[in-house]
């Protein structure tokens, strides 16, 4: 026995797909996205250079990917902000 159809037509199926996509994805200005990526890559390079020059925080945070670098920066600053005692 065939599975019952979820949508009455191809147009209804496409409309449902577009609605799901609209709920899951956002539109981003390409120029703004590219500028953000460039800034993150500059940050990673600056941290790498500072670590090579002996900066302790940079050495603690240096990472092979921007995502990991950001995670490391968050942890480092949370540790510094944590109450001592």
C-alpha cells in the first residue's frame, strides 16, 4: 500500500519546503559576511603573532581555527572574571 501524500501538489510541497527553510535559515548580506570573516582571520593572525612574541594570553588562546580561538578567548576571559577566593 502506498504511503499517503503529505501535500496535495508539487506546489504545496515546494511551499512547505520554503516555509521550513525560512524558519531554519537567515539571509545575510554577502559583503558584511565576507568582512566579518576577514576580521576573524585578522584576529587569528594577530593572536598567533602575539603568541609567537611571548604574550601569555595569546599563547593560552591560540588555535588552529577561528571557532576554537573564539572558544578559547571566552574561556580565558571567563576565568579572569571569575571571583577568586
